């Protein structure tokens, strides 16, 4: 691994002769990467310095430009969809920083989104890889299944087994991916087993809007306080909040990894859950979920029964910070502590690059009396979480997590604001590794505390 960029990035020639396998399949005809989108890339190299996998691995084939070359070669039959080629696509975090950076407007997001289902359909992964992915996608998108796992995991923590496992390093040596998953596990509390929010929460004062609210999967179990704060802040600012109990996963985790059929099924379930609720907007407080929800029209574009429903649903989806910034806060805000509070805001990739939301969270935080914001270097660089990437590609994610936390700490801020549960878990993990206890809190919880005039210390 290296974080040093090669000195020459203006031109490239890639030799695919090393990409060989007995499974020399190519892409099928079901929405392969679009040659027109591929041809939009002029190979300028602007994407390289912003690509996290390239910055860590240092190989052209692990950059957006290199992957576009590889997509084209597979399309043209010049390279197979092999284990060697697949690993270069797997190394992509899907952070979309290259989309933001590209001066030619290359839609790399659509290219990688088309490639990943092709891999799952046309490439046979190794047995261990298949089993681990099966575990992830059979568990994490289903909150009720995940909740069943929490009781033994809580006992695992309470008995101190987790400390023993981490101190010995045995799991890391035997099963690095499982060790990566275990290392992200936060402290499990009684709240993880509760669904305390009602179906409808009335607006406080004059009702300005009627909004739906999505609870998420990991968010509702491990960060339930974020959902509770979201509902209170919306209500305090004149919103009636509707929370359908039949909602499930937004589909982000499986869909971003090419599990197309599963992602589409979950998207249909979500649309059905909000059908007939007559809401003005559908609110989400997790960055990765929001990006996928806003793409339902593309995800279900070939479904004749849901195409129109998805096209109506997707524009209604709003990140909670995006929505509050647009409608304006009406609730009074109070200081969070007697002395000034210095905060560094952590940009989640699918909020910054995927949804183009950056100013709104900062504008809201600055409205809290006594808050000062500081900006880290490399603010737009991924923390390494990227959905389930830190479990599937733990080595790259480890280096990115270390870099991110170092940059956040170097601001001197006493609190980190993070708008995505995956980012929060990744940052907390690396803070712990560096023996630092800086709190990581969703911005909506800070707004909630400010509205309710409760001290920052009461949030812990």
C-alpha cells in the first residue's frame, strides 16, 4: 500500500495481458456499461488525485480512468471479465469523487452501477467471497434479522469477549473480513431492541408540511437516537411526520454492490410503504440511503408496474438537512454549552458527491449559538466506509480511515459532526485505535439538543 501519487499521470497505456482466467466471460446484453458514456472520458487524469483507491493502491487500473479503460476492453472483447479484472472494480469505493472532479462530465457513477450487476451475473467469485457476501446481504438490509443478532452480540460485549478477541489479534489473522466487521461493532444498548417512534407525530404549532420519514436499517438499530432527534426537529419546525411501519431497507447496501434483483425488490417495498400517505416529502437522515432513494426512477426504469411510481417517489426524497435548509428553521435555537463549541463537519461521500449537499449542513450548524466550524484538509476524500466496503476491502479502508481521522483531529475541533451511520462507525473505530475520545454526533442531534435547550453533555 502507498499513499504517494505517481509523478506522471497525464498519459497512460494499460496492458491487459495479465488479466486471464478460465472464466473468460464478458458483459451480457442487459445494460452493460454504455459505450457513449465510456467515450466521454478523454483520459485527462484529473480524477486520479481525488480517487481514494488510487491514492492508497497507486495503480492505474484501480483508478476511475483505468476502470473505464477496462470496461471498454471487456465491451470490445479485448479483456475478459476475470478474477483479475473484477478485483479492480471491487477496489472502487463508489464514492463518486471522480464525478465531482471530472471536467468532461463523465458519468462514472452510471458506468460503475452498470458494471457491478454484470459481475454478479457473469463472474463466479471464490467460495469464501460468495459466502461472506451472502452473510452481509442476507443480514444487514433486514432490520428484524439484524436485531436477532444483537442479543448474542450484546452478551459478547458484556462478558468482555470482544476485548479479548481484539487484543489477541487471532480473528484478524484467521478471517480479516470478519475481524473488520467485528471492529466496527458499536456498543449495543437497550435502545437497539426498541422501536419507540409512533406512526404519526403531529407538528408543533402551525402545520407547515406533512412529511414521511425513513428509519434505515443500521440507523434504526444502532443509532436510534438519530431517528428520534430527526422526528423531534421536524415536528418542532412545523412538520407532521408519518412513519410507515411496513418500510424496510432503502436498497443502498445490496444495490451498490451489484445485487440488482434484491435492490429492486427492496425499492418496491419502500415505494409501497409510502403509497397513499400523501406526504410533501420523504425525509432521510443517512447519506448513503438518500443517494439510492433518489435513484429509484433509474433502479426501476424497466419495471412496467413500478416505473411511474418510482418516477413520482424519487423527487420527493430529501435529506433532512437539505429539507430543513430549504424550508427554514422556525424553532428557537439555544447554545449547547456555556463556552464556544468548535465542530468539524465530516462530508459523507454520497451526500457531497452523490447528492451535491455540502453547504446546507454547515449552514444549519452555524445557526446554533456559540458554534464555530473548522474545515479539514482532504474534506472530500472518502473515509473508507462506503457502505460495506470496509468489510469487503478492509486493507484499503483501514488506510483511508486512518487518514480521515488524522485530518479531522488536526483541525483541533472538540466534536465531529457526521451525517451517515457508516461514516460514524468508521470514524469511531479509528478514533478508538488512536486512543482519542472526540465525540461523533449526527448534526440533527445537535439541532435537536439546541431546540430543546439541553446541554451537550446530556447527549452522551
